[in-house]
């Protein structure tokens, strides 16, 4: 047994164990992976425990809390290793809040207020609001409105009328919804109910250094910039995105717009100020706006981007929003890299991502894909 070893050897054994670094650094990411006990106090703790640091010769490691208790140690009263970790508790509470909101949406009830949700979960209003946003990336109100909009989008095509679908989704008045319909649906409710059949989208395919490039524009602005080696693949992709819209091949005037987009791809010093028709959830739109704020020749990591939008724990959701972007280059998701600066996945190909970053760096005379935007 370790306790029977001489004191210097016990200390050396602990210091050489890689788990000691997690204990010394109070690393919360190691919680649940192992536990440690302290011989002099008779307790066992999580690696992140904030209690006074124990001497290494008095520490032993255990794979599970059951193993620690079988060895005769009791749970620490500060970090409570026999209870769910604080992060797990937070996720569980936010998950419960989401279920409460979704239940209200499905039953077409009034959405619970922020104060009511916080009270039901046993948290202060301020703490609950901050916790919900840090885990989901959006506020409780934005989450509720997104869920309500999702139900409306699902119900509209099969509802007897637009008004019926609006009230069934829980909106208090049709007038209030119509005021926000453009942002919620990207078109009028009647157009959406018919599958966007009356929506016109002009498009044309050009060539650039990255391959074939398709540019599509609705009456609201550019709604797609797609890149591939095969022009037919791009057209099919556009058709899949807008299955009921009226797709119209671009004329000479529209082809000048395509040339302008190609010019932007080839020379990032040229500004691009035309409006974009950006359709996505509230969270996705926050991510896409943050992407547009990254200057050419510079990059952010996914975690830095999550911090920039005020959702540091929503790294996976940020990566998902980048992957969902359908407006290549103009919404520069290629400027997001891994934490170590390496180039990760890109929906139009990693090699194109590398080429874009190299091109931007060359225009700005900066080292490619290494400089970071300060947050």
C-alpha cells in the first residue's frame, strides 16, 4: 500500500502521477474522471476541489468514488463528490428550462416569464439568465421565440389558414407576428405556406480561382454563394435549398453582380457592401455577424468566437453555425480555425479554406492563418 511507503517515496509517487497536475491546478475538466483522497483528513475530493491543497505524500488516487469510499474515505463537504458536479447541475437546470419552454410552445400557452422560470428552478433571475445564455448561446426569450417560430414553420404548410397557424403556435396576435415575419420566415407567411412558390431567386454560375461559384439573390439580398468543382452540383444544391422558389437564370446585369462577388473573392481589399439575405436562427445570425467582423488576414478559434458572442460554453453550436453558412466568403467562416491555429473542416473543402486564408494573408502582407483578432 502507498501509505506504508516512506514519506519521500509517497510524495515522489504522487508528483510523478499525471493526475497530480489536475489536482494541483484544480482542473474542473478532470472531474468525474478520477477522485483523490487525503490521508490526514479522511476525505476524498474532486480534482477541482478548492479546499486547501494537501501535501502530495498524503494523497491517493481512486478511479471511482465508490473505490474511495471502500477505502474508508468520506466525501468532502466542500466539493461534494458524491453529488452531481456543479456543471452537470447547471446543464440539468437549463435543460429543464428548455423543456418548460418547449412544453408551453407545444401546448400554445403563454411563454413563462424569466422570473417564473428562475423561481421554478430555484435560481435568482440574474444567475439563471446568465447561466442559460452561457450554455445555450441565446437568452431564454430568444430560445422561446425560436421554438415558437419552429412550430409555426412546421404548421404553416398544413394549416387551414395563416391566422390559424399563428394562433396555434401561441402568438397573442397576428399583427404582432406579421411585424416580425420577414425575420422569422424570410418571406411573408402566405409565401411560406405555399412553400415559397411566389419567391423569385435569380442566380448565375461563374468561375474563380476556387472553382465554379454560384451566386443567388432574392429580393432581400444575396441568399447563397456556393462553391464546387462542378457547376451542376451547385445548381442542384440551390434547388434543394429553395425547392418551391422560382429560380431565374441571371441576365447580363446579374452577371455583373457575380463578377463583383468573384472580384471580392480574388482581392479582399475590395469592399463588398451589397445586402445579404441571411436566413437562420437567432443564434446562427449572431455567429454569422461575428464572422463578418473578423478582418481579412486574421482568424479566430471556435472558442474565441464563442466568447466574442457571449456564449463561451457553446463552442460546438458555434462550429455548427459556421457549417450551416450558405454564403461563402461574404460571411467568412473560413476565418475560424482550431485552438492551435491549424485548419479544420470547411463545407467547401479544406484546401479552399487554406487557399482563402493564404490569399487574404498575401493581400494584407501578413503571415497566413496565424494572427488572432483580439477579443
